[in-house]
C-alpha cells in the first residue's frame, strides 16, 4: 500500500485472531463485544447504546456471510472455534481497511470448519487484501493464492539469514 512506517501501515490494516493482540475474555457475550467495538469506533462524544440485532448483522454479516450469526446473548466461551474466530475477525474488521491480517487458522481444528473459514476469507478478499498463515495447507480454489515457505527456520523469519538469534 506504499507505506513504510509502522503507524502508517496500521492505519490501513486490521489484525484478528492473534492471541497477543485480540484475545477475547470468555465470560463476555457477543452483544458486549459488539457494543464495545462500536463504542471504540465512534467519536468520543457520541452515545452508543447496547448492540441490537441490526448491529449484529452490520458487524458480523459481512464476515459470516451465509453462515448463521452467533446469538447476541451467547457467551464467547460457548461459541464454536469457527464462530469464535469469525467473531474476532468481524470485530477487527468493522472499518473494512485495505489489509486484513488473520492469524491462528489452526485454532479451528475441524478440517471442514477451517475450509469454511478460508472460504469466508476469500470472500472478504474480494474487497480487501487478506493475509494469513497456516502450517497446514488448504484446498486450492479460485481467489486463493498459497505461497509455500519450505525449510524456513524461525531465525530466518526474524531476519537472521543463518537462522541464529542475536
């Protein structure tokens, strides 16, 4: 996107499914999370009421697509792995920035659900660039570009060409 400074990159990016950044407390409801995100997105002077069904559809609908939306009263701990990650993506993606980075595809342990997740990410990729990483490959399909990284050590990923740490 022509940006090189970290702050400039974060201005056009959303990060989801990265435990260090967007872990969700399990004892809160879907409604609580959506309400909080809407309040973060709103100007400081605007009063935002508790999220309703319209808010649920507006925030989660683009990410869930044809999949059923989670009930507003559902506790996060009661969501399926797929619904939990889709909710995290929806919350991160409320402003629909140009770049969406999604981590932890492996947290969706069902192969079938992981394929549904990839389908949802491909659909989101029609309007924004979506980047993710997975240890396990996924079924090839239109709209999906996989870049295999073979024999890469952790040190090389961190910028140490010989794999060593400093």
